[in-house]
C-alpha cells in the first residue's frame, strides 16, 4: 500500500468515531426557537442549539422541515450539523449580518459556517446550504481585485474549516456562497464525500467549489461541481507572501464530475508548495479548463508528485494547462531568467495518464520559467481532439502513446527551450 493510501485509510478510521459519538444528543433547532419559515432570521436559535450540543459533550444539531435563515454560525467540536433532506439553511441577505473579521490572515467578513480550532465535526443530512450570494455578487460588480481576500469589498465564504481536524462533509449540497464556497485552511484529516457544490456559471464571481489551502490528508470522493470559478483549487500561501507557509499535501481526488467552472487547479497561490496530490476517474464536461497547474514568480514553491489518471473531457476550452506565468498562460516575446527566490515555483514529477478529450479548443500548453523549467512530466496514453494542438516551452517531458488531433496546425509545437521525448 502506498503512502497516500495509508494516510487515507488512517483518515477514515480516525473519523469513524465522530459519526457515532455525535449521534448521542439531538438538538432540534426548533426546540431552541428557530422558526424555519424562510423569513425569520434564526441565527441566535441555531447558534444556541450548537452551543447546547457542545455543552453536553457533543451531539447532532438537526434542521428539518423548513428553510432556516441565518447569519454566520460557529460549529464546534464533536458536533454534527444535520440539514435534513428537504430542509435548507439559507444565508442572510443582509450584509450587516456578517461582521468584519480577520480570517486566513486577511481582513474580511465572517463566513456563513465556520469550523475553527475544532475536532470531530460532521456536516451532513441530504439538504441544502445556500449562501444566497447574489447580493454579494452585485456588491462587487466591477470592483477591481474583488476576487482576492483582504479587499475593501469583502464577501463571506460558505464553509471555512480553519485549523481543524477530523472533519467530514458528506451527503449535502452547498451552493451560491458570496465568495469561495468550501475552504479548508491549515486543517487535516478531512473527508468530502457525496458532496455537491453549485453556483451560476456567469455572474457569480470567485465561487470556487472546494479550495484546500495549506491543508493535508484529504479525501475528495464523489464530488459534483458546477460553479462560477475553479471546481477545485488547491492553494498554499498568499501572493507575495513573506511566509512561513505550510504546503497542501497528501490529497486524493476520485470519482468526481465537473461541469461549469475552471476545472481542477493546483494554484495559483502556492507560496507554501503542494505535494502528493492524486486525482483519478474525473469527468470534465463544459469546463473552461481540465487539468490546470498554475503559479508565478510571486506565488510559488515546490510543487511535485502530482498525478492525474483515468480522465475524460468533453467541450473543454483547454485540456491540459501547466504554466508558471499565471494569470497569463505564457509570456509575450523573449523571457529573461530571474534570480531564484523563496517564491520561485518548481514544477516537477507530474504524471498525466489515461486521458481522453474531445471537442476542446486547445489541447494544451506546458510552459515553465527560464530559471525553473517544468521537469519530469510524463504524459502516457493521452488522446486529445481539439481545434489546435499542444505547446511546450521551458519544459522537460516524456510523451508515451500520446495522440493530439488538431483541426488545423501542428499537433505538437516544441520550442527550442523544451526537451520533449516522444515514445511509441
């Protein structure tokens, strides 16, 4: 058994007690004054139910048979939040209900749901958690840098898991957050399973589905995402970070379906690095990108041991995008090498295997920095049909049984700065 699977097995075993323990006390939200009528703001009643379960040593806070409107809530250790099938937890649409806060080292507002310094937390139930983010999307319309934490137009995340451990989010729909939707931050031993994260494709800026940030030992299993930004974006460390930053590592992503969105991304904020990330059996349909690894000289570190296996794509704009020039894909004209520093990205040891893609705009691009080329990239058993072929620059790659079928132009464009070996 490899290291990743050992860690994930340990994760599953560690999390099992949380489910049985939290089932002990039932704190029905209506017993604490919640109306669940879709109009009354139930924040105080819902937090009282959470606090009562916590005081009892743990239990289940149950929301059933209604639509519960709430501002920010803090879910504490040994608590299960159960939003039952047919029930909804609705984010308040009153901006003033979200107090200013420092989260993820940035000035922002409180998320709708926060799990902070907690252990053994579960969010489940079959229902819907809806941030009702339209009011927030309107708030930042036309605002420069609205997608960055710490702006003067902050928006609430949907679920922030902050410095917490042994958290399960399963059998639930999370949708329409004002900002990033599900964000583990400096947290570990996490399971996201049978999870749906949704937002409109247009007009819902920065509604990333699931963004692990400096987090580790994570299983993402049977996750469906159709959103207005990255379906998954694995991050670590802010742009221009002075450090220290921890990496995101040991993450397994499997049996997922992505529709609207920007695909499966590693980056772009990678100042702490990212290692041992493995994705398999992923279906992309209509996403802007498929597999995307992105950084730049102001937000990089060691990014290594990434694998993507058994992938299907249809109607994807760019099938494979690996670039150290984000937000650009590649530079214009000649590029000079820069001094290597703490934030220089190092992309190496990537495997992309068993990929079938059709009706794409661009088969892909792999472009590193002159001072830090992409190294040890293997593409194996890859077939891509696209309007245009695949480009390589400042990269060392091996292509084994790779077929690129462009509608026009060259299948492969290999710059003089690239070392690409083509094997049958």
